[in-house]
């Protein structure tokens, strides 16, 4: 892991986060307003479709589809985590991760442009590709691993990177790809969902946009749908903001408040989940029926070298393959501490056989395991017991 993983970086937040803070300090104070006597530390959600607005429409809050004070606190919090100490970074929150993804792609691309996407990324990307092509945008794809997207960059307007990829957990060199894309005049967006801002900071690696689903580990409790875009270029972010206004893909104030509250425990959750994910991966690696095991934190993982150069933490997701679909189903049914669910990043471990959806190029026995905050020994014991019980 990189040197910055040991000191967790340093920086300053826009309001409540001190200079030189570590990730834990930054997370618990991110986005908080200046303290006011008798007022709550984190103000409650503001439920308002409109605001008092006599005279000329000046000031930050006019109409509920444009701005909301609860979003503002959350956006500042996420910005402090994505780009500590960098006041020129703007963050915008959305109703979901897909809303955030769509806002970048459809606000930056026009008919005749070329976009480069990963062919092993999030399951909804093929749907995005169909829509882009319907609008006259050429879409090229290449795998995440081996920086293969480099080979199809010429003439591109935007490069979309997903690293680590979901669900295969391949990692690409963000710095290398960003430099190559910029040399060709292309913008670079990185899906940072799996890593979170405490695992990777794409803007510091050269990306123009860091995009993520806050539904996953950022909020971590499986009770909020959320997305966000962080970027440094004012013009590009103005276009993203305009797209949000046109489409109306805005989060509710309660969701935004819950997300902000949850960020306070992000560093605690991430460190626990990442450490347990490594233990789970090590235990699974020793099992003869497990093949194709991937976790970037394993020293022998194909992505470990580049992940160690650009990631602060390796994530909470482990993927592997069992011999057959039936074996994978029996294994999942035998688990007691791991819930069957299609999301990841929550405090309760989840797993699923990804082939059941039909959209990922994975074997029938492929399992994506999201490691939660259970005691490591208990979770590992549950995994090993389920493997035993599911054997033919």
C-alpha cells in the first residue's frame, strides 16, 4: 500500500475539517457548519420545495430542484474527502449512482463524439452505451486490466474508467490513462464507487471527474440511494449541474442527511471491512474448490502492484468462482452471517452469484462477496463452514 495509506493524507476542509487531519478526523467533521450556540452540530434535513425570495432572485437557495442546504453540507463533506485541502473542487449530489454517471456522460458528450468505456464494468453500462449510441455518440470499449483502454483512445472526447472494476476487481493505472487521454484532448472520469474516497482519490491521480454511487460503502448501511460527481473544471461542472437541473435527478433531503450522518463512521467502517476482506480472501485462497480469487490487497493478485501505487485502501469486495452454479447456490444458501443481496459496501456482509443477472461476463459459479463489519473470525468461520456444507 502507498505511503499515504499510513498517514491517511493531510488537508483541510471547507468548514469543519482541520488542516493536517487524518481520514478519521476528516470523516467525522467533514461538511459541518461553524458551531452555533444551542444549534445541532449537524443541522437536520431541510424539507423545502421553495424558499422565501422577495425581490430579485439572488442568494444560494431559491427553488428545491436547484439547491438545498442539506445537500450543501453533504457536498462539502464529500468534497473534503475526495480532494482534501483543494478548495477548487466542486461536488454535486444526485438521486443515485446512475444519475451521477449519466450526468457526466450526457452533459459532456454530443452527437459525433467518441466515448471510451470499460467492457467489464458495472452491469448498467451496456444500457448507457445503447443510449449514447442512440444519440449519435460512438462508443468504444476495452477491458480494465492491462490499461487496455489506451489502445482505443485516439479521437475520444471522454474516457470512462472503473477501477477496481465491478465485479471482476481488475485495476488500471489511472495516472497513465489520464495523461494519455489528456494528451489526446479527452476528459477523464473515474468511477470511484468500490474504492471510496478513503481508498482512492481520482482527482489527485489526474482525473477530471470522480463519480460514485454513495449507495454503497460511502453511506454503508443499505438504506440510502445516492450518487455524486466531484470535479475541478468549473465549466465542466457547470454542465453537470445544468444536467441535474434539467433531469431533476436530485436526492431527497432526508437521504442527504442520512448520508452525511453515515460519513462520520466511514473511516471506522472502511478500515474494519478492508482488514476483514483480506482475511476472508486469504482463507478462501486456501480452498481447493475456489478458483479465480481476486482481491487487490493480496500480494499475489494480478492487480496488487498497480493498486498499491494508487490506492490508499483496497476495498471490501472479494470475488471468486466455485465449480458450478449449483455449488455456488448451495454455498450462498448455507451462509448464516452473509445476506443474499445485489449491493455491496454495507456493514452487514452480502454475497450473490452474479451470473443470475445475465449481464456480467462471468462464470456461472462466480460469487461477489461484500465483507461487512462482523468479527473477522466469525465471518471467516461462516465462509469455511458454508463451503464444507455445500460440497457435493
